[in-house]
C-alpha cells in the first residue's frame, strides 16, 4: 500500500465488521465509498436488510499533492478486496473542491467548462463533469482528475450531489433559520434552504476554529441570518468536545448533530456518532 495511506486505526473505533472477510454471495450486497481530500471510506451492506457488513476508512497523509492524492486513491481501488468483487450496486461519492452550481435552464454541454472556469482555474488534466441535483432545478459542475481509475460499472457522483439529494428528501428543510454544515479535516460545506429550495451551498477551507467560526458567521451575515435564532446542524468529522464546537457555541446557541439515517442496521454497537460518516450513509 502507498506510504501516503494509513489503515483504519488512525480513526479509533471507525473500523466496523470483520476485516477482509468476503460475503459468500457478493451479488446480495452493495458497495458505497466516500472519498475526500483526507480519506477514503468504504461501506459494504446487505441489500435486503440494509445491515452493515463492514465499514473501512483509509486516512491519507496530510498535505498531499494532487498527483499523490490520485495515486493513493488508485492504489486502494486496485489493491483492496472491496473493489474486486461483483457487488450488485457500486456507488462512489467524491468531494472535489473545484465545483460550481448553476440553474439547469442556463446549462449546456457546450458551456459547462466556461461556467466552471469563472470560479476556478481549470486544469487540462481534469475532466469537466456534471451532476443533476435531484429535487432541484440545479446542476453541479465539477472538475475531476482524468487519472482517477474508477472501478467498472460504478456510479460516480460528487459528494455534495448526494448530500443535497438526501437532505431534500429526508430532512425538514422547511424549518426556518437552519444551516447544515458538513465538516471535513480542513474544509467545510455550508448548505442553507429557504422556502424549501436550495438558497446557498459553498465550501470553505479552514485551518483553525477561528477560521471556521469567521466564515460561518460571515455567511450568516450575507444571508441575513441572526446567529441568536440560528440552528446549525453538524455532520462529518466533529465531536462535541472539540475546540471548534466550543467556540461556535459562544456565538450560536442552537447547535445540533445530524442523526444517522435510520434505515441502516448494525449487528453490534457502533462506536462513532452517527453524524461522523454522514455523507457515506447518504450514498
């Protein structure tokens, strides 16, 4: 395995299930994987019962170059047993920071590269890909490295496409003054619905709790949201004991964690909070 990848013990308690065991009938199971700049997490589940067979995260080394990140992903996909089985369903959601959202009425295949170039510096080594965000009139356009070696017969989506679809379908998005925040190791995504429609969705890089709090409060100001009456729903890599949570709680009184989607079944106690791999459970 690449030296840029660490096995699951980097995330204490995250490994769930029998390591490297293979179901007798892979056709009765599904593979879902979430890829971020910092990790790749794999979820194997039984189709009929939605029982979790295995959850296996791999942590990438910090400060990887783009080429090293791609090489790390390709190494896992080519070498780990998860990606060599004939699962009935194979889905991967990947967070790529170079993306933009546009109304579908203005979208065309001919203009999508122009739209994304307005927001990011394009790379000739990247492919321009479009997801349709279900339940909205919005397309998400993103830039993905062409060197990524995706497994055959696998559905690939941007992780925000998956998360937005799930929130629209299963959450009470009509609740006023509610912001959804998905935390990754060095970035977070901020989502706000208004009048049951997507009103704001953006990603911010941060290096400290102060950075995070500044960006969130600045976004609230732009959206005319009062922090005193605001509810922030956290998902992703954050714990109640963290300095980030404690700092934000000084400014926003109503802070909560998203509950794990209820359709998943576990044979034994799952040691991590349900919000920790939330985007993976949404795939």
